[in-house]
C-alpha cells in the first residue's frame, strides 16, 4: 500500500511537472574541469579554441543546473553508481521481479539563495528501451540516503544516495536530475551505459 501511495504521488508530480514546463532543457554537458595548465594559459595569453568534443556527462562529471528563481544554482555530480543496490536490512527489498539501483549525488549550492528541496523528487532513471523510473524510499548498504528535506546554504553541499526500483531485465542507460522537485526548466542527464 505504501509503495502504491508513493508511486501515485510521484506520478502526480511528474504530470504536474510536464504540464508546468515552459522552456524545458536537458543538458548532458559536463562542467569543464579546471586544470593548472588551463589556468596558466588563461592568465598569460588567449589560447586557441580546443577542438569541440560532444561528450555526454558520465558518473563523476558535474553539471551546473539552475532553478526557477534567480540565485538558485547547483553543481550536481553523480559521484557513484551501484547496480544492483542491496537493502540495508531484510525488511525493505524490491518487489518480486525487480531490483534496486542507486546513485550517490553531490549537490553543491553555487547560487546565492538557500537550496531547499527534496532532492529525490527531481531524479529519475531511463532504461535503454526508454522506460523511465522514479525514486523509491530505501536505505542501501552503499551508504547514507540523501536527505528528504535539504536546506543547503550557498557554498555548502548535500551528499547522499538516491534509490530507484526497476525490473531485473532493464538496462539503465541514463539518470536525470532537476531542481525544484524535478519541475525546473533545466535538467541534467548522465550516461550510465
């Protein structure tokens, strides 16, 4: 019953997000890593443009995302990925025929306003057939869960695992995250395959 209620709430949020969307954008462009060489070049003379490389973000990459309001901005990193994820105890397990997968997210507030949200509401995974799966409330052995009520001041971060339940045969292709409980216009996407 509890999972059914959670699924209904998540579906309602997803429909609301779809109906409220305006200028929806999905970005897979990772934030460039600052290297000592690049910084030295920038300090001396303008460098020639580097060859364009269309690279999708992967586990370990950071994507900068904005929220609805001015000053809402996060650097979001999927730091680790576990497939399958194991429940922390014997009481919570995936339904028969399903498995859990989990991603550790690091959310660094690079904006000027407090980031106040339930991060798991803004995350989903997609399999290689295009089926999308929302989060499930579960603690896994990989580490502590992401807080359900983040209040992160500018310059600080939140770190934790977000769990998803999907059929055992599904191959996860990507994971997405958006601010404002998934309703922000900008969504980050990381390639998992």
